[in-house]
């Protein structure tokens, strides 16, 4: 693993790590092998691009009418007649997402379709306010700077903290972090450290809920890994970029055109019904009226989609693998409410705000602060486009009641919205994010299966690297493609990672 050799554009951390692909020819020679990629989210798009760029004949199958998976967008029309794009909500494109950003650079070399947000503010209902704007990027100064600037930390709190319990935060390695902490919940891990209660709620709970899970049910290993990626292990900082247009226009439509130019066949609205393996190592895939033979397959599906396809596709791999996949769980439901208001929110409001203590409300976005479509609607009507998120909603919760409760909390956070009339609203209820429960790591699939030509990709996959969320999806897609390319003796694609272990040698020794 080489550091800083041929560093791609956009990587500022001098300790970012390059994981080189296996050597081989630059492209397929002779008759190109065929590969089916099942799933058109980030993982599937990454796998399809990585294969097609090396000359593999790729067919991409997506069950929805649009690409992007959980970062997709689709057309709708408001009550005032305006055509707009709806999505499953705000996504932050952190600077640490090296492989996802490299994927997007295929069609946007300078990432001009991403725009930075100036801050990542956090509000608690008791009046506490935090911000990452002035926090240094490089650890350990980032942690020290946050503690010094944050109102949630006070000198009187330090003697009560359990420094020994916090040491695992300083020496994060994969898979060792799972061996040490997967049997502990994120809640219990933080409770053992005895962080100040305000910091626990305002900072740590906000971060852990970004995995769409209650911290009492989330693996501490996954949360500690997250702190390494975003805060304690990387010098890229905690600020992020967002697309300046809706997801299809900014991200996925250009990437679909790029794939088609490479000769890939992109098939939307075509769910795969059945997959069967053959003694020659290939597969027969059935998707509606289409039946085709493929030399290899990448399954880039969410948890439910993967389980459903495997239930109708027996004997692809070892029975033990099927049993582990069957035990995977999805996170609790979440809600995205997008409101088109007839008057603006106050001009000083942040584009994105993380919240705690406001009932089920986890964050608020004001889309016209960065998205062109929302900005144009706001300028034309004098209104605002506001989005509310509620993560980890309890099963069985009444949806209408929850939606009303989020609106009430918006009025608490931004009181000027009380006087606004809702021109239109869209409420997206979903339950398809992977759950990373206590002691669940061993059941998660790896990129490779017992079938050499069957790969798995997605944010539910174990990659052996410190990656999470959208970056785990992109990284796993590239690794899946590399696993196939290596069998065809074709050079794969390098991947990049934040440092593979804690940055301080002294703290690593203390942690051990």
C-alpha cells in the first residue's frame, strides 16, 4: 500500500493511503467478457464504470425508473404547477469520499457540480450550539479544537471522563475495531467514556443517528470507525459539499451517458427476477422478458433486494453464505419531508442544520441555499424549500402524526416558518438502509463470495477498509470490479482511503 504516489486531485490529507490494483493488461483483449451488474445505485454504477472502462461488456439492471439508488431523484409537479425534482433527501459529499468523488470526476473533472457548504452547525433544544467551521482539520488538533470551542465541554467535565475507555478511538483499524467493539452498543461505549451529557447528545448522538439507527442498537465498532473516518483519523475535516442541481442532473444522468459511450447497456425499470449459475462459471439472468448469459455478475443491491433475489436464486454460492445474508437486517424507517413554503426562512439560516432534542427531528435543510432548482423556485415565488429528516422512527408509528410532529419542531427551530403557508409537500417514508447491529459484523457479506465470478457491492458490504455510507458503496463497487478484472488478467483501479490506523503512534501504543 503506497502513500501519496500519484495522488489524485482533491486529496489534501498527506496520510491518505493508496491501495493499488493488481497488475495486468490495460484493457480486455480478444472477445470481451460479459458482466451483469444488478443494481443502479452508487455501488452498481461504480462497478459498471470500472468494468466498462477496461473493455468488459456490461449490462446494468436497475429496478427503478431512475439511477442513483438511495441518492436518486425523480420528477414531480407541485400544486402551483411547478415541475420539480423530489429525492430521498439531503446527502453530504464529504472530502474523505475519495473513491466516490473519483467516480463523479468521470463526467465532472473539477467537481464543478458540487458546491461547499460553509459550516456544519449543530443545535440542541436546550440552547447549546456547536459548529465545525473554525475547527482545525488535522487530528489531534481537530479533537482539541472541537473541545475548546464547543460549549458542551467544560474543564470541570474532564476529571469525570474515563480516558482509558476512550483509547479505542485513537487506534482504529479494520477489522480489529470490529473484533474489539462489535459486541458493544454505541450508547454503552459512549456511556463508559462518560462524555459530558450535552456533548453526548449534541455531537455523538447526531453522528450515530446518521446511520439511521438508535445508538442503543448500533454497533460501537461502526460508530468508532465513523469517528476515525470523519474526525480523528482524517485531515480532510468535517465540512462537505452538496450537488448544486438535483441528483439526476448533477450526478447520475451524466454518468449514465458516460457508461453508454463506453458501450454499456443501461436498463432501468428492469428488476432482476432470477439468477442461475452454470458449470462453465457463467450465469443465466432473467429480468422480465429478458434472459441472457453472462460471464460474471455483481450484486449491488440493498439488504431487502439482495435477500429477495437470493430467495429466488438458489445454489449460487455456499449455503453458509445464504444463511448469513438471510440474517441481515434493515435499519428502522426514516422520513424525509420536503415543504415548499410561500415565504422565505430567515436569511441567516444555514443550508444544513443538525438537531438534537427536537423530538424526532434530526436535521433541517434549506435547499435554495445551494440547489439551483430550489433557488429558482424561491426567487420566482418568494418562498423557501425546506427539508426535514427523522431517522430511526419507531416501528408502528403513525405516519401522519410523525409528519405533523416534524412540522411542529421546524416551527421551534425556525419560528418564522409558523407564519408560512405550505404550497405543497412531499413525504418519503423508506426502510431500506442497512442495519449494523451489535454483534452483526460477521454476517455482513464481503465483496467476494465462494463463487469466483459472483461479487457483492454496496454499503452493507465488508471491504476491509475504513469507509462508510456512500463511500463504502463506491469503494465496494470498484473492489468488486477489480476482483473480476484480476481473473481476466486486466489491471483494475486503484482505490484510496483515509489512514488505515490512528494517526498518533503514542496514542496507538496507549490504546494497545
